[in-house]
C-alpha cells in the first residue's frame, strides 16, 4: 500500500474507530485518547501491515491491544494499592490503619530496608512496567525478575504483619 493511501485509509476510518473506542472505554475523553494512540501506532507501524488482511481489522486489533495494555496497567496499580494501601501523598501527620495499610513514611522506610537492586526492580514494577520490560531494562533473565518481584511482595507483606 502506498504511503498516501495508507494515511488516507487511517483518516477515513477515524469515525468507525472512535465508535469502537467508545464501546471499549465508555468514556468520551478516554475514547479520543485511545483513538489518537491507535492512529499514531498505526502510522508508526505501517511497515508491519501486509495487504493480505483487512485494513480495518488491523486497526481494530491495534486499538483493542492498546486498550488491554492500558487496563492491565490500571488493574496492576489498583491491586497494588488495595494490597498495600499506599497513599498518594502523606505528610508527617499520617495515621496508620493497623488493620490493612502502610502509611507513606512506613512504606518508604520498609522500601529502604530492601537492597538497592531490589528497590530499583520493584520501583519499575510499581510504575507499571511489564516483567519483560524490566528484564530488558535491567538486563536480567525474565524468570529472575518474576521470582524477585514475588519475593519482594512476600517481604513487604511480612513487614506489614510485623507492624501490625
């Protein structure tokens, strides 16, 4: 497909893609963001498209995969927050709910007890990086990254029980 045709096809399908994005997100602003990300990804990855399949299906697949990646990232953050109840911001007056949360200072103190390499690894995990991305970034085997993150979570839970 010629570059101009490719770009014109992306533009022609914008309204259909926006409708699909709205059906996925149920939110106008998120749908527009998803549409923009999809269009950008398609234009950047145009050499990956082969003329054998439907262009519209290819764009829908890109959009759906971007949507899933975003949801995975969000659900990981939500599970970590519910797991450890990490407050967004906490001053020195933070009170600890001894039943099910860390205060901000306690969480920072516990994180500082971890070795520097574990702290860096877990910070990447908390920021939403996937295991594969962490492994690549830190030049570690994927299995090692998964095991270390699992053990760090266990340590944090053990510290939490000691605080309680």
